[in-house]
C-alpha cells in the first residue's frame, strides 16, 4: 500500500498559523512546568509540616507517659 503525503502549504498565512500553534504549545509547556514546580514546593512544605507535627505529637505522648517526680 503506497501512501502519498501532501506537503503542507508554504504560504505566509500557513507559516504564521504554524508559528502561533508552536508558540501556544511552548507557552503551555512553560505553564505546566511552572505549575509542577509550584506543586512540588507545596508538597515539600506539607511534608515538612507533617514531620514537625509528628515530632510534636511524639513529644507530647512522651511527656504524658513519663512518671511524675515525687514532690
């Protein structure tokens, strides 16, 4: 089976449309990259906060289970 491909027209309008499409795709990639970086930073902050809270809870649990010194 022979398939013949028809080349895209090389008119100024076609080239401009292709350029706009490429620029839009590049802008979308930039936006997704920025969004991904932002989400990564938020995830790291959330993990850090969770570790802090875990340590705080562990400290409080330890204080509750310590025997009180005699008065």
